[in-house]
C-alpha cells in the first residue's frame, strides 16, 4: 500500500521488521487505557489494531489527550519498538510491537455511539441498521464485506480468463412479466409512462448472444418487489452469465469450475466436482423440495402401495402416502411442533409412529396387517425408539409439507456445522405448471426456456408433459442459482408464450425487441445467474442475507438509515404527471 500524507502505514501492517522506524498512523480509537503514568491507545482501522503507548514523561501529550475517547479519529506520529516479552499478543499480527507516540493529533471528535462497537453485541437490528456505518466498523461485519470483495475478484478472474466479456446492461427498462413484481419508475419526459427496474438482465443477455458476444458476464444489480425474508432483498446482486453454442452440460462444467475456484481462493475449501444431480421429480419424492439439504439423510419414502388397502380412511382415500424416519425418539410436544409445520402447508398434520422394543406404536398402526407393519419398518430402516412421520394427500402438497418437516428435522438434530458444503444440480423441471385457481398454464421458471428435444412436439397439445432444459444449483438447502438453455428459435418461443395465454400480438407488445431479434439468426445459447449475496451468505455460514450487504433493507423493505422509501413533494408529482389517490401526508 502506498504512503499518503496522513499516514505512512496502516494499523494492521507493522511488525518486528519495522522496529526503530518513525511512522505515522491514522485511525479510530478503539480503546483508551489510562494507567496514570502511562496511557495506552488501541488504534483501529480497516486493516487491524496497533497499540500506542504514551510514556510517563509526556505529560503535555497526556493532558492533550485527556478527553479523547472511543471512536475519536486521531493521527499518531511515533517510533516502533518491540513489546516486552510478557506483553506480546501472539494472536495479533501487530502483537509483538507497539508505537511510542511522539505526537497525537485529534483529526475529529466523536459523540458517544448509540451502541458499543464490538462483535456479538445484543441489540435490536433496527438500531444497527439505522447506524449501519457504525455497525460496519465491527470486525465481523467488516470482514464479511472484505470477503464479498474477494469473492467478486475471484469470479472476475475466472470468467475473464475464460474469454467472458463483462458488459453492462440497462437498469431502466420496460415492464415485462418475468415472475416477480417490478419496481416502476415514472418518466418526467414521457408523462404517464413508466420504466421498470430490471428484475434481471435476462432479455439483454439473450440479445448480446444474438449480437455475437458469445461469452458474457456481469455483476448485475437486480430489483424485485417481493415479500421479504431472511435470504431475500428488494435489490440484490447476481453473477449473470450467458454463453452461445452450448448445452446444459457445458453450463454445469463451467459453473462447477467457477465454484471450485471461489471456494478455494476465499476460504481454502476444495469442492469435489462434478456435483451430484437429481431430477426435479426425484428431488421432490426423496426430500419433499426442489432445494434439498443433503447434509443429512431422512429420505422421504413412498408407501402408498403398502398402506393403500389398509382399513384406514385417510390412506384409502388419498392419492399418495409418503413418510420419513426422523431417527430420533420424540416427545409428544416435539411431535406437535411438526404438526404445526405441516399445517402451514395445507396438511391436517402428520401421523407418527414409534418403534418401541420391536413393536410399532401409533394411532394408525392398528389398521395395518402384520405384513404391512413389517414392510413399513423395513422401508424406513427403523431402529428401536425411532419415530416416523407419515402424511397423505395430493402429490405436491403432501411432499412439500413433509419436506418442510424434514428440513426442521435437520436443523433440530443433524446439521451441526455450516462448513460442510453439499452442492446439487436439480434438473428436468416441468416447463409449465397448471394454475387451478386461474385455470391456466404458467411457466414453472420463466418463459424463455428451451423445451427438451423429445418434448417439443407436445408444446401445443400436452403442455403438462413438456420438460425444459432448466436447472437449479443448490447448496445446503438454499437455491444459489437458476439457469436454462434458452428458446433461441422464434417459432418455439412464440408457442411457449401462446401456452401461457400470450397471443403473438401480446408477445410483440411485451417482448417485441427479443422476438424481433430471434428472427436474425439467434445461436443456441444458455446461461446461469448465481445469487452473489446468497453465495456469500453460504460461504460465511450466515443465516441472514443482511449480514453480507453493506447497506441492506429491513424485513419491511425499508432503508432505516436513510429513511426510504419517503414521501415526495406534490410539485414533484405534478412534474411527473402523477397524483396520489389518498394523500394522507401534508407537505
């Protein structure tokens, strides 16, 4: 690092090799310890901490610094010397030296912060978000942001070395139905019209492939007006990647190599590739979700054929019966907590049974024959005191309910470390799914996906049979990334749009520039877009995406620090040709 006028070194740089040098440091006072004759200051900056000592004879300097306290910004001029052996801190890079101050200048004072600047502090999150710039001084959060930088650098190195071009695409675009709700931006020049904040660069990256830029990437800012949760933000960053003249296998190999480099560069973890692969159907029927956590077992089993003919009304009348072995001896209270989870997914609850001294006990067991009981114990590989959960009903809802219970089982009993990274590709998704409420077909992921070659003929006549060249990358039960091979032929793209109810005329209105582009020799192309924030969250073992973003929004999608969103003056609204229907705010 080059020297500047206000400092010659950082607070994390000095060591034994600097002993005897006159240096200048600048930073924040982390702590001042006044021992009467001697005063110590722990000086902190982004790079670390250096101990400053003001010796007994420097009475004027000590008096000058009498009112200095934590978070004052100071500049120190002094000489590096070796600490006494018994005072060395071997856990700090600078722990073997100290700086004997010749002069200390206060560059800026600080009021008492609203909370102490230290890790593991127990305060309300809203307070930390309001003073985020102070929260970012904490080592833990500061290091998260530094790791974020290193991950982005590793990504750029990999993609640039493999002939990808970093190309920026517009943020202000037109409204297109890509799944989530758009953020709208009114136009002052074109009154009554609105831009949309891009949900992703989806259409632009496809046009770049049509333009002949066969390998593109972008660290892209994306915007979606969605309900908030711990792994979601209204504005987020994705690693947007697109390639021409590829099929799924090419995307898989490239992404696996990228992930392996990032994990090795940043946290020195060797990922095993290729990653495991499961079809959507297998993932659902084995784990109850298309985002399974593979760090533990508890696989779901289909026992429909075993219990269908039992004289138990629920089993007899249900289309499917599934279950899984918790592998634990659960109390009645613990079982009830899982019933509550199942009910959130539309199930009446879960049936449970326990193997006690070789005998299966549960409310439904009396309806099973001895042969049924034997097969149930075998299918679930039950050991003494194991508990099983069973649910019946429609395929998807039953599996999703059990999958949610299984996920909680992992958190309760099996997942003890966030340092075990289990990656998985989920493939072969249906291209369409039926919305019974609206009585229409909807895209399972998005409408710009190429059907599998063997399913193209069924787009018009049997959409439910069509599977897409779609794939998701999952790690530890979290979806890191989605991608697909794109519908690069105009006739196929229009058929897909027709299935979901868009006429050719509607498609032209909404996606005219893409439809037009597909006429002019679009190459086969596809891509993937790993969520950068989620990837960082997984690498750091965090549970909340806000921990890896410098200035995140709250769970209410508010910028608490800057007080956004905010009211806008009536004159500004008039300038945009807008008027609030219910003006509750006086300006």
